[in-house]
């Protein structure tokens, strides 16, 4: 069901912004694809309940996770570039709203998280782990920080619901639908990370 909600969010955003009709339209389109589809699916790969590839071994899942995260970051960077150049063209200031600040923060952290993931894929390469932190510890840190990155992206998405564009182009019912989708997808990720890295440890 979570996968359906993810696709539904992306489909509705595509319908709402009609990517290609303006430079701005690429911003919500690519950001939603990045956070709402690719990053969401990358995280769910490791879910014991919602993964679409449960039968695969952990190493193969890790590589699929990495590829999806690469796709996510590419989309996020394109979405960021779209709004950055759009504001330049229209002589508008950058990062003056909470939405803009949250989006910038999420973009930077998502990019950093890719490099952090490399230290897990290439565990024996010293330059990727000069402090010599154990693999188990780095996995937990990566998962927890990844959850924070995802939530930062969805915080920016939540704040965008109060933007002039969304308020002008959505009715009350569709606005609450977007709010529900953002809330549900965020909850799914938080619950998964908590189940695997917090509650599981407590039970032992």
C-alpha cells in the first residue's frame, strides 16, 4: 500500500504542475520524484514488510538501494537547479522562506548521504572510514541520518503546501489529500528505521 501512495503522490504532482510548461514546473516534479519515489523506495528496500525485493540477499539490496539513491539525488539536484535559476530569472531572493531553507538543507544532506553510503559498500577502503568505526555502527548512523534526510525533504514538501502555487491550484479536498500522503509516507519511513535500529535493539 505504501508503494501505491508514493506513486499516487508523484502522479498527482505531475498532474498539478504539468512539467515542461515552465521552468518552475520542474522544481516540484523532480523534488517529488527524488524524495517521494526514488528515496522512499530506496529506504523500503530493507523493510521486512514492504520491500519489493524481499528474496534478494543483503548485498544485492544494498546495491539496488545505492542506485535508487543516486537517481534520487540526481532528481533532487535538478529540482534544486530549476528553482534556483527560476528565481534568478525573475530576480527573486533565495532561501528567504522556511520552505527554501528546508529544501536547501535537505538537498545538501542528501548529496552528503551518497558519499556516506560508499563507506558501507566499500567497507575495507581506509580513506572512506579513517576513524575505523565499526561497520555495524556506521550502518546504524547511516540509517538514522538517512531517515533525517528523508524527513527534511518531506518537511520542505509539507511547507510547500502553504505556498502560493499550491494554495492557488488545489482545492480543499486535494490539499488535504496531499497532506495525508506526505504524512503517511513520512510515518512509514520513521516506523521502519525505528523497528530495525531502535526497537530491535531494545528487545535483545
